[in-house]
C-alpha cells in the first residue's frame, strides 16, 4: 500500500507507467506447493519403508534417522559459501536416497538372519549383518565420491553452476550417511529393533478347530 501510494504521486513520461507485480504472492504460493510436495514425498517414503520391513517400528526407526544424514551436506554447503541453490537441494535429495538405501540394506539383512537363518536376536546378529553389508555401503560411498570429486575440484567454472553445489552437498552427506549406516543404525536396531517372529505370532493366533469329519456319522444309503 505504501509503495502504491508513492507511485501514484510520480509523473511518468508519455507511454510509461509503473505496475506493482505480485511477486511476493507468487513466491508464497510456490513455497506452499513445494512444502505440499515435500510432505507427500515424506509420507510415501515412510510407507515404502514400512512395506520393506513389514514393521511400523522399524520404519519409524529408519525414517527418524534420515535427517541426520543431511548434516554433512549442510556443513559442506556452509564451508563452500553457505548459498543453497537448486543444485544443493538436488544433492540433499540424493543424500536422503543413499541413506535410506543403506538403512534398508542393513535392516533387511538383520531380518533375513533372524527369520530365515534362525539366528537369535542380539549382538552377534547385528555385528554379522553389519559386517556383511559394509562392503556394498562403502563401495557406494567411495564410487560416488570419486565420481563427484572432479566437479568440486574444478571450482566455479562455466557450466557447473548446478552440478558443483550438488556435488559438494553429496560429498558432505556421504560422510554422515555412511557413519549413520555403520554406527547409528546398528545400535538403534539392537536397542529397538526386536520384532516377534511372524511364525510365532501366527502360531499364537491359530484357532484350533475340532475334527469335524471324524464326528460326522455316515448317513445310511449314502
């Protein structure tokens, strides 16, 4: 309103005029749309985790650790200048995907050792499962870092305006996501990850029906 009042008092040359654009309203609408998409994506990720683990508790466990994986990317972006661009946000999405993949790999292996191989829940199960999945997790981290390192080393050059901030965030996030997968997730699973066996639950819920066939007397002439 103040701007419009000030403009009304200005005389412009012939064929010239001033307009107050709705930039703020458009920006707020864009932010609201991005927030709605982010919430929908978070809900979808959580439901996928629940489907992968068949356990709400384990899905909450992994989902709650995902923001921790972004800490390294945030620190790397601050060290590199502190400016978050579209490339930086793309890097955060990639880090979330890597962290979720690592968590699913670990917990699915724990469940296989417990349910399919019959190993008891405890320190040995978590230690063996983590050791078996350490190679894929580290291989992914190292391969990704080697691929993106040249983009960071190249510096601010033409053509890398989007790729370089993304690479910086991903490299920083790889550190925290790898530590999260190899240290934090195993400890959390050991503390909160015990889930009763499906077979045991099904056995507890089994309804014992009488032997109806043996109690039915044959009908004469049938």
